C-alpha cells in the first residue's frame, strides 16, 4: 500500500526509510542462489547482495534529488557503498537480453547494477534505488562488476543535467568512492591501468528495459513474459491494455528522441537493453554532445566503423528497437496490426515534434510554409559545410536581429573564419521577415 506523501521539508535518514520490493514480490525469481556467471532460465531477476568495498566515502550528493526523495545526506556511505543492506531491502540483479549493434546477444542482465529496493518519494511516486558498480552478479559474464570514477562521474553529472534540461531521464543520487582500484583499458589500446573505483546510486521509477521482455520471448517463457507486462501495466501504465501501453511507449520514445536531437545529445550505445520501458534516457555510457554539426558523429569508438548509433541515426534506431519490442509482445496479443500502428505513431510523433523543436530553435511559430523544407535543408547543409558548433550557433541565433544582413553575430559558432557569403546565407535563411512567416513572440531558442 502506498504511504501518504511526505512533506518536501521532511528529510529522513536512509535507515528510517520504508522499503518496498514489488519487483521481487510479484515476479519469478532465479531458483539458484549461487552468485556466479551463468544462464538463468525462467526468471526475471536473481537475488544478490552488493559486494562490500574497502573504504566507502561519499564523493557526490544530489541535494535536489535527495529533497525530492525525502532523504537526508547521509553521514556514512556504508549503505550507498554497498557495505550494508538495511532491513526491508531485498537487493536483486535483473535478467534481460538484447540486440547489441543490431545482433541478438542473448542473455545480458545487470552485470554490475544491483537494485536495493523501492521507496516512495515526497510526491508519492515509486522510485527504485540502484547501485551501479556494486559487484558481480550472475549476469556479469567475464566482467568484475565494478565501475570507475571517470565514467560514474559522467553519469552522475549528465543524468542530473539532462533532468534540468527537461529531458526524461534516470537520475543519480550519490557517488561513493570505494577505496579500491579497478583495472580498465581506458583507450582500448591494450594498456590497462588501475583507476579509482566508484559506485553511483541511480534512481528511476523502474529500470525495466526492452530487453527484459525480449529474453522471455526469445526463450518461449510466455508466462514470465505476461507477468512482466502485467507488472509494468499495474505499476507504471495503469489503465492501459497491452496494445495501448505499447503505443504509449512508442509515443514517449519519439518525444525522447526529439529532446536528444534538439540538444545535440548522442547516447552512443542504443542497444535494446539500453532502452527504457518508460521512455526515459537510461545508461549513460560513451555518450557525447555535438560540437561541430555532423549527423554521422558518434562518441563511441567501438562504433566508429559503422556509426550505427551516430547522432543522425538515433531516431530510426529507436524505431528499430521499438519493432524488436513489438516482436517480443506478439505472444500476448491476437493481432500484430495495432503494434504496427504504434510504430506509425512513433514516426508521426517524432516528425511533428522535431519540426516543432526546429521551429522554436529558429524563432518561428511553426515550419509549415512553402519552402520550409528547402530552408531546413539549406541550413543544415551550411552548418555541415563549414564546421559549426551546434549549440553556440543556435545560442547566437537567438540574439540575431531580424534585420541582420551579414550574420556577424554568428561568427563565434565557427571553428575557423567562414566566408562572408556563408554568414550572410545563414543570416538570410534564419531571419525570415514577418511578411514571409509568423515569428514567435520571443526570440529563437538555444535549446
């Protein structure tokens, strides 16, 4: 039963929290208790405790997220460092599969993430606390289950930044140094070296991914598949049917792609096991942000050859991933046509949202006039032709007077001095006169 909302001003110690464990309670568990890498048939999760570390120390704390959750900054890092399991917690690692770089990879699962339990935030919403880097699980394969400072700090900072930029995302509550070193080959050049170990506490209503459904469907585990779908509907999509839920996932994912594209965010590893069933950003690995505008840019060095997950490919990859989710739901529905309608809804929602976002970035009410398609094509061709900083360009565009003819205010967005005619063309295309279109009441948006 959900408790009454806690007033925002009331912050509780971690030890005073009441934990719920709906995922553990309502879904099938791994029958084997051995914490060794192995195949886990028929289960949605494995109960496993975090592996204690030498000297946990709190390095980072999100005060805003702590306040939302009603949690006071702890004096000790024992719990968030995985050294102590509190009464009421039933830690587990989730089982899932996925397509990685377009190919089915079989069982994957939480190889270094362990969910401690669920709490109710100050608004009454259910939120999971998950430790990333908390040690080995049956899904670790050959990995050590740990995380390092540089990658964990990136996740901590970026997930909170994305939240405040208005992008749906998991969040990060804390960073805890472990007092241990972790061996990593930072540059993938055959020279591994020790790095500081860190555990990040991630927070989301659920960490269920497309891959949680895929593993059940791939192995013909229909009842666990149905149970997982019912669980998600019961707790996160109340009132939906399987079909309307899937279509809502498509809609949310489309809007998420609009947010990524408008900000120049590149996830870098859009495997189906890195796609949230809530339509939020999840798993901040080799992400990056566009600097010079290049639709084929990817921050993921392992994707440098195919660029499957490059900036410009993200919308179509998301739709491909949604199609894989639809395939996993086929055992639960009588007709696949409504699932196909969900993919059409995705495309329509993304296209509408992306045009709206571009209109706002250019300072227009909408992009519906004759010639607007050519305007966009010319704009992005010019941005690509002379290396142009994506973010700075739109920031400076927001301050460009409508009667500007030479575009000098845009000069700072270029990495080298562009030809004068290049600036003039950008200014002309981006500053249409009121007679040509209806300008927005405000100036252009840098977001």
